[in-house]
C-alpha cells in the first residue's frame, strides 16, 4: 500500500512540472504583444486622428463615427494622450452620433469616456444632453446634480438644474439650488424671483425668503430694500417701515429708502411722517421739484395749508418750466377753497378760487396736464370766481392798490394778493 502512494505522488509531481511554463516566457510574450501594439499605434493613431479631424470638419458624421470607433478600439489616447487627448476623442465621437440623431449611441460613448475621465465636466454635460434628447429626465437631473458638485461656480449649471426641478415640480429641491445660486450672486434678481415663486408653489410663504435673507445679512442694504418692497407689495406697510428705518440708519444717503419710507407712511395715513421723510430726501436732492410737490401733497392731505403752499412755491421755482409747480399751487388753493368756502360765497372764497384758476391756467400754458379744475371753474366763473363785477364793488383802498387780499381767519394761510386784471376798472 505504501508503495502505491509513493508511485502516485511521483506521477503528480511530474504532471505539475510539465504544466508550468518555463520561467520568463509569459513576460516575454506580453512585452512582444505590447511592442507590436505600440508599433501599430505609432502608424495608425496619427493617421486616424488626422482623418477624424478632417471628417469632422466636413460634417461627414458617418465616417467620423467609424474613425473614432477605431481610435477608441486601439486606445490611441493611451498611446499618446497629448496627441490624442481622450476628452476630445470622446466628446467629438459623441457629437458625431448626436448629429446623426443617435443619442443612445452618444450616451454609450460618453459613459465609456467617463470611465477614463470621471472628472470631465464637458463629457458629463454631453451625457446630460443625451439623456435630455432621449427623454430620460431623471438621469439628466442626476448628471446635473453631479455637475453642481464638480463645477460649483458654474451658474449656468445651477440655473438649468433649477429649471429642471421646477419643470418636474420638485420645488423643495429647486429652493435648495436657488439658495446656492444666491450665495454666489446675492443680487441675482431672476434667482430671487424664481425663489419666491418656488416658495409659493411649495405652499410656503415667499416672504420667508426675503425675511430670512435680510435678517441673516442686516448689513446688506439691498436685502433690506428688497424685503421692504416685498412687504409693501402685500400691503404690509407698517412692517416695512422699521425695515426702511434700519436701512436709513446704516445709509442716511439712500434716496430710495427715504422714498419708500415716505410712501409707506402715506399708505398708513401718517402724512406728517411722510412729509418728514420727503423733507429728508429733499435735503439729499434739493433740486428735484417732484420731491417738493410730494411734500406739498403730504401736508395738503394733512390739512396744513401753510406748509403745503410753501412747498408748492418751492416746486414752482424748481420745475424747469414744466408748469408742475404752478399746477401744485393751483391745487393747494383749490383744496383750501373746497374746505373753507361758505354759502353763499364770500369775497375771500372768490379770491381764493380765482387764485386757483389763475395758477391752473399758468400751468397748462406751460404744457402741464396733471390735476386741474380750470375747466370747471371757468364754466362756473360768474358764480365762483372774483371778477370784474366784484372789483367794481371793491373799496377805494383796494382799487388804488390794484390788488385784493383775503382777510378772514379761514384764509390766513393765503399770503398772496390777487392782482387786478387789465380790464377791471
């Protein structure tokens, strides 16, 4: 028995030694194969790359595909990645398929290329495009999500991904990507608008976007102005006022903040504070007649005819010949007349009505087309306006000075006399 075991062991050893190749033969064969392949590449790859470029330029997409297929089969990029750059090979190879409308083949090529170049943004964008053309939206989104990580500064990638999320109704994801955009570009108005709409579509309050952004960046004045603007758009004027005051505290020269503050006070019915805000604005821009008119209007709404008339006078010296200042003076006189007129009309009533009418006419003669009661006053001139008939009955002192002033306490704010017209005798 022992004899048979020894014989079996000897036979096994002999068999094993016969199966093992001589040392060094495999390595030599691999070296020979590599040398042969390199020799083939040295000949074929330059020619193939040249032919591929020529066919691509001539838009011969079928031949372009065939050449690039051979290039990738030979792994020409491994032979010489400088002369045969892999990114260029796979990108142009895929584009040739795209031009033939074969987006599934383009996808295959790009996936193959990304095995070698996983960090290539261009190949990844090409793959996303092939998915788009095939209607594979879920895969397209995944590629753009990868692209956001690969190229975090590429705004076009994030903007497009936001659109994809929006089209798919993925509003929470859209909100996330839009907030990333705004971290890089704080004043991107398109992203801000899209973010507000995304919040609304997701059932969340769009104002939260602007409030959080403002509260997290109190030193950013544009955020404060934007938040205040959004508050006024939903009639939350009282909430906008402290925000605007905060902006002004940081930047006392912000004309926009003063203007918005004045408008917010007007909307809440606080015309005194509106006038104050406009007056502060006028200190910054003392040549703007429109500001003076806004101040006059604010005092007029508050029944302060003294200050309303004073600022209307200021506007008339600044309006540059537009007639707006004269129109404002006419408005102040007319509003005062409406407030204090008696029944029947007193002499003072007629004087003030005539002053209003005269200033409306002066304004219109300069091309002014705003608020005016000249037509109505003219139609009712005999009953309302001080005229030739009233002048005929005037006291001798008045007739000698050729002017008449108001004397009642209701019109003590009217400091301007009415001058007699040429035809009044």
